[in-house]
C-alpha cells in the first residue's frame, strides 16, 4: 500500500469521525430521542409505505436479520409497530407503523429537518450550494445505484463562462489528449461571447443536474442569415440522459426564433457521440478536411442545418 493510499484512507476515516460527531450519530439517542440511529432508520423506512415485507426491509437497511428482529420486537413492545404474517406467503412477515409509530416518525423527521436547517443556516447561499454539490459527488462516487434525479436547461449564471472553459480544457485533454491550445481557443470564443454578444441574436445554455453544471452549448452569429452552434459539451456523468440532444434542440429553437435561415457547426470526426446528435437533429455533413490541431492529427468537419 502506497503512502498516497494511506493518506486517502486517513482522510476518509477523519471525515467519518467528524461527520458522525456533527450529526450526533454517537449520542445515546438520535436527535435527542429514545431511539438509536438504526432504530430511527427502521422507523423511517416503515413510514415510506403503509406496510413493508420484513425480508425486503432487511435488504434495504443491509442489517443482520437477528438485529432487525430485536429492533422490531422492541418497537412492537412500545406500541409503535404491528407485525403480521403475509397473506400470500405464510413464511414471510410484514411490519407497519401504528398511529403512535407515525407520530414518532413525524417527530424524528421534524427534528432531522431542523438539525439540517441549523447546519445549513451557518453557511452562505453559495456555500450551501457547494455543500449540496459535494454531497452529490460523494454519493455519485460511492453508490453504484445512484442515478441523476433529472436535469434542467437554463441560461447562463455568473461563473458559468469560466466553468465552460475549464471543463472543455479538462475533458478534451482527458478523453482525447488535446493540449492547451484547445482550451485557449475555447477561452477566446467564450471571452468574445461574454464581451460582445447581442442577446437578440446569440444565446447560451447550461444543463444542470442536482444544482451542478453538466453540459453547455452556445448559439453565435456567423452573419445575418447564419448562426453557429459552438462548444457543445456534456459531462461524462450526464451522458445517456438526452442532455446533448436537448441542448442542441434549444440552440436550433433559438436560431429559428432569431430569424436565421441556417445553423452551422464545426466539429471533428473523433467526436462520434456529438456527430450522432447532430445527425439526429437534421444536420448534414458539408465537407471535411484533415488538419493538425490541439496536438493531434484530426479530421475537421463542417455541418449545416437549413432552418427554413
């Protein structure tokens, strides 16, 4: 095991100790209640449905069958849970919260919301967004079953232009080996847009997932009758959700509404996923030419979509 591995392990363990202390997980009763963390999780899961299969509940919580049985027995004895045999399979058991159990859940849920609100209340709006984004990253990396909750397409916010430059430079270097000359090109395009664009004839959009940018595209003026689609980007974590197609559709919609008769774009043949999006949107390949750019041997392509 390398020193880097040991440093990473130490960092994870240190954060775990910090977080359990901040959230009060080591207190004798969670949220100043009579219930442990595991008991409160059982109550929470039971509150999500009128009745739960006990075997499925154990799988969801990933706890020992004996431990779950003891917890359910305690909650049953306290009048918070009712247990019964399945009406379709006598070997299986069901569990449900009683009215008293739902009252306990409501109290725990309110205290948990209050605790989270107090933690967030210490932070500025920007730091709250940073925290939520960081938590989403942790879940994305550690939970194989975690999937994005959906995306929105919005206009530019302060800071988005810098994000577009940074992510284009980083992703194209990582995935295609392009050097810093590509990032410099993106920086010039973005700087020109930020300084000179006419909102009536140019616009840009960001795809956002769970409060974080996940893609972008720009519609920029080429001449009085022609617009350019530029800088289409979709983060790897957002691919397969239709984000790229939605961004291209937004660009086409704007170009039509702005009165352009055609929409053009320049890309490279190695960008196969992007080219499929363009083809589905109705773009047609006009011409292509080999060139040496961004530290690579590439084949540049010009595509056109007639809007009228």
